[in-house]
């Protein structure tokens, strides 16, 4: 388990919420270190960015190209699960 980031870190609130982050070095478009997708980052240097490790954070990302079609699918699935979806 990674250490909580310093309170003045721009990423501290995310980590306190339980999100697992990986370091994205300044000037790069993605993580570069070996094992970045398996071990959450501890301290992330100021000026660097962070990525969210979905598999370790219990989150996911959706790339939606047709919002109307996606909402029909999401609403139908939510209804089956007894969840209400609101905009």
C-alpha cells in the first residue's frame, strides 16, 4: 500500500479517497516506470502528473462516442440493478 501523499500535493485528496495513482513524469504522455500498473505511486514530484490505476481503484473509464445510445444501455443496466441514473 502506498503512503498518503503530502497534504499540499495536488493529488492528496484523490489518494485519501482511496484512488490508486501512478506517476506520469513531466513532459511525457503516460507512465514510464516498470510495473507502473501494478504498484501505486507514493510521492509524486511537484510538476509531474498522475494517472488513475482503475484496476486497483475500483473505477473504470468509458469512451463514449454516441451519448444517446450509451445512456440507453447504462439506464437499462442500472434499472436491472435497481439503480436510478440521473443527469
